[in-house]
């Protein structure tokens, strides 16, 4: 069962919108899409979901997410997997307490290993936690940062001096993996290279999703919040907005900016751009989209919106039924942008055929490339017909000028369906 769009279940009432003609961003790409080197599946014999990953200093890759404890129960364990440069598994580790929820959201490399950020069951609830692994997969330390309610680390940024910035949520009421935590409190914290808490700041949001260091030494935290549609600082639970917090070097918010207005935008990733600004991605039911479409937005170093673009329907099916959901974005070396996600339908009443990659019922990986102004260069779908669901969950740049896409894959096995997938894309 493909769970790509669970985050929308609680927001279904916000999906009302007018039909529209497909806009320019949805036209056929004007150049060939990048080719793939390989697509592999790694993990356990249970159902998994990858959330983040990266190329590592040895030329291999590391991925983090969660795995199910069994088919019979809802409980999860944090899963982290290290591979070589061809996607062959070198080691994996699971962290968790039996019959409880433990999840992994974020991974980063340090000079002497890796950091796994997520939620670990401790003292009767899921707590925000960082675990340090050696390069060979041995646990060096684990730090759990106590708080009330449910919490998790969702984003990690390692600083040049070895200190670590983390963001996520606390004071939540729902354990397990969440696309967007609601009713919780976001945080931005600095910890030492050994994980000791140095400072801990609340964010005026339900969660911090990702964090980056700004060029001025401060930090930027990306989030999704309920919209302030009347401009009075009141939450309107009809629409969600992307939001970026801009802080000083001590984590105190200097300014914050919402993006999306009445367009219902969910943000899942962002990246620092070469001008000191940011590019973000996620999905939206607004901007004349007929259903969920991928979104790219660019802001300057002060958070001023430069542009927002939407993309979808790589297979050309009816946009009223197709969900196009993006989860990862990076600026390319040429100044343009690359984003990944998944595309498919979630309607029992709708099936469409005719595309060589198969019916609309099967989810496919999307890869979108644009120029620096967000104009579409290519939009391609990946995943063989009849092979099960595939969707892009995160993307990283590779040292050869290509990309690594971390996928939720049914097709790449063994070990089992719903593996961590790694798809290497040619430069």
C-alpha cells in the first residue's frame, strides 16, 4: 500500500478548487530528461519509507527513514542504511523499542561519522533525539533531549566548527511518522559536537522541517503553517502556507515570512541558493492547480518572494485526479534547480491509461529541472509499468554532476516491497 499522500487525509476539506486549463509549466519539456545509471532497493523484509539521504565523502550514499516492526502492528523503528557508490548495501542499523514508535527524519555527515535525527521512544513517549554513528555503522553516542509530549528532530545542519543545529517539534500528541506535525511546537537548537544541548529556542510554528545556515551566520528554518489569510496574525485552518524563519546566530527569530496566501501550500524541503537566498519545494492545491501539484518557490536572502511556479502531470493524465507531490529540491551547479517527487492518483473511481510507463494508478518518480528563473527544462517520470509504486522522497547532488534520488519503491527488490530506493541519475 503506497502511503505517499497520507498527509492530505486530514486536509481533504481544503482541497476544493476550480478546474483549470493546464498552465505553461505543464507543457511538454523542451529537452531530453536525464538518464539513469541504476535504481536499487535496500532495507529489511518489512515495509519501509525513506525520508532523507545524501552522497557521502567516500562516494557512497546514506539514507534514513523508518521500517515497520511487522505487518501485524503499526509500530515503527528508525532505519539507516549505508551503501557504496553503486547502491550496494554496506551496513544498516535499526533503532527502536519493540511495540513503540521510533522514526528517522534526517541524516548528516560529520568528519568522523554520521548523525541520525528523529524520534526515539524514551520515558513513555517518542522524544527528539540525535544518534551519532561511526563511518562503519557503530553507535558512538545517542542524545535524547527531554520535553513534554511527542517530539522528533526533522532537520540537521552541521557547522564548520563541528557544532550541530537541529530543528523539529516537541509537545505533540501523535507518535510515529508524520508528514506535518500539527498541534505541536517547533524548535531550533544548537548542540555540541558530542550532542550536548547548547541552546534551545521555540519557533512560532507547529514544527521546523529543515534548517540551513545563512550566509550571514544566522539560520533559516523552513516550515508549514496554517495561513494568516486576513493579515491579523490569526490562523485560518482553511489553507496552509510555506514559511521560513530567519534567525541570528543565536537562534533568535529576526523575521519570518509566509508564502502561498490563499493557495494552500505545504513545504517539505529547501536549499540555500548562490545569492544567499533559498529555493523551496512541496505541493499546492492553489495557483490554478486542479489537484495537488509540485511547487517551486525562490526567495532572496531577506525572504522576499521572487517567484513561485507549479508543475505536474508528467504522464499527461487528467489533472483533476492526479497528485503531483514534491519532497526534495537542490540548486544545481549551473544555477538552475532540480526537484523530485511522486505522481499518481489516489481515487478508487479513476484509472487512466495510455502512457508507456503505465496507468495513473501506479505512482511514478518525478524529476523536474528548471533554469534559475524557474522555467521548466525537463519533467520526466520513472518506474517501469506493472512494477508497483515508485515515488521520489528526497534528492541530493552527486560529485559527478548527477543526482541521487531516494525513492519509496515497490519495484526494486529484494529484500521486499516498500524498500528504501536509491536511483542514480546521469549528469
